[in-house]
């Protein structure tokens, strides 16, 4: 059986997580250090990842390149479009292990499971 650690040469000394890709590791380390090298020219808000800055800039420019396949709505972020389209399709890919409930988004499932487990 192969170990994820063997396949993951980049190790975070702060929290112990392993990463197989150097770029993911570097982004993770920046999260720990608070380094935010990507700055918005409109409002000076800073981000650790360039793609997060690009998504943010769309709020200033009004650009919405991701269009729903079922209605006229468009979105600045692809993940928001995917969540929205699930409302049209009824797709609920995230199912609770404790009850029959299912959710369109993983974070909604995580919050729901906390009710079962008592975690805050």
C-alpha cells in the first residue's frame, strides 16, 4: 500500500501537512505567514493566490464570465455558477452519513454534520 506521505515531498513544519505539489505547498505556507503578494489596484485588498485576486477584481469591473446553462444569470466565479446550476438540476452530491439529508454544497453538509456530532 502506497503512503500519501511518500508521494508528498513538501512538508509544512508549522502544522505537519504534506503536499505533492510545490505551488500548493507555497500557497499553504503563505497562509501561515500571512503573506499576501497579490494586491487589488482598485481597493488595495491583498490575496495569497493570484486566482483569488482575479475573482475579486471581477467585483470591481462587473465582469461575469460564467453563465448559467438554465437561466440568464451569470457569475464572477465558476464555483458559484456550479452551486446555482444545482438548484435547477436538483443535484445534491453531498450526503449526510447520519441521516438522509443531502446538500448542493460541501460546506453546507459540514455545518449540518456538526449538529449530529455536537462539534462547533
